């Protein structure tokens, strides 16, 4: 390993070659404890690349190692009375569908994406139909396409970041991506409803999924114990990029924190899970402080990206919010 994160003895068949940026100490330590000691951990023969953790009687976290050097990623399966919800599809290494079908006991699947990050949507090709927020539709279409996995390999075809069998890469196939509006309800049978909740911020049409029955919010990348990364606002060629900013996320989160009577726990797309809902209040406080004065950041990344320096503001007791100057406010029209 060429940075300070020592190996975790995970149960997945894949092995880490190297990482991109080092993750923070609390996330690393949490994942080490979870992956090396959690009693619910199972790896099924249907997909030896995915570590399955049971967080509730009917809620499973599917831990997928990241294939491009960034953070490992969680998918979730919630088994309802008639259907099972699948939140995100990761990179799609191995037979994800067979594993999900096993956990769902063969029930019909409702597959959804939080956003267009490749670590969240490339596995869509395993399924027939996937739902997303209408604002993110074009971006997911553009991301999950033939050749989408090529960047994980060097010019000689060798894995760069994660060692897995190339034969276990998914083969691209067309699937039906269905856009839905903010507030759309997915019914899993009986009174088991799940609502799509728009956040924006990390990605223009980033969405969370509020499971009203298990009282859990599946958060994607807008809650993260390492870095909560918010986008740069409008970018050339990026549909709806104007929603990828701090203020849009703040305004949407301000509505979410008025709904704590509806859910208790947060299940993000990376690192720490099973967080209490008051983490949202801490993130909202951090967003408000930045918007009030974007220059009062705690530290900046040493490297400057195409959108300028990336600044970090601490989220009390949890993480940091990372942003660039143009990503603070929505564009003035
Ligand atoms: Fe992600």
C-alpha cells in the first residue's frame, strides 16, 4: 500500500491494490471493526465480491469495494411484503442480480439510483428497470454505457485499483431507466411505502429514499463520514448542473429536518451507517455557516482542481463538507 491506510481483512474475493485519497481515521477504524468483527456478515456464492450485512430484520447492507480508488460503496436491499427495494447498484462486479434475488426471496425488485456516480449506477445493467429522479436521468444515461468500466484498467488491461477477475465485469446491456418526480412513492406491499426525496448538492438530481416502514433514510453521498462533497454548480455539458450546489442542498435539507417524526436512522452510500437522524441537523448547520461566509473554511485541499481550490468545513462531531467557490450559490439568472 502506498499510503497510510493499512489493509482490512475483508471477506470479499477482491483485493485492494491501491487507493486514491486516504480516508479519515474514524471511517477507516469503523470499517475495520465492522468488516472484521460483525456477526451478521455473510458472503454468498451467488456473488463472492459482495459482503452482506444484516442491519434490520428486513434491511441488508451490501458492501462493494470501490473499483476506482475512491471509497467503498454500500448498496441496500429492503425486503417488503410483496416487493424488495434495491438502493444503488455499485459497479456491478459479479452476479449482483442473483445475490439480490436470493436476499429478496425471489420477490419482484424495485431498483433505484441515488445519483449518477459510477460507484452507484454501473450495476444497473444487471436489472431490467431502474428508477431515478427526473433531474438525474440524463446523467445516469450518460454514465452507464458501453465501455463504462474501461477506466478501471491500465493500457495493458491490468486492474489499477482493485484486483478482481475481468471475466466478472458486467457486460453492458440496455435496460429501462425510468425518471420519477420528487416525492414519488414506491410501494413494497401493504403499508410499506418508500419516498424519493430530492437533495441536489453532490449531484444535480441526487436523491435519498425515505423508508417509512423501517424508519430509515437511505442517503447516497449527501451524508458521508469521510467527506461530503458538493458539486461546482453549472458545468459545460452537465445537464441540470445548476442544482449541484450548497444552497440547493441546504434548502432541501432544511425541509428534511422538519420530518424527523418519520425516520430515525440514516444509511449513507459510504462508510459509517446506522447514524441517528440528528446528523442531518449538524450538516445543515455546517451548510448554513458556509453559505453565510464561504471564506470561513477550516482547511483547503492541497491540490487545486479544475474548479479551483476545494475547501472543507467541519460538520460538528461527524465529517467535513467539501466545496468550491462556484458551488456555493445557485447561478444568478
Ligand atoms: Fe459515491
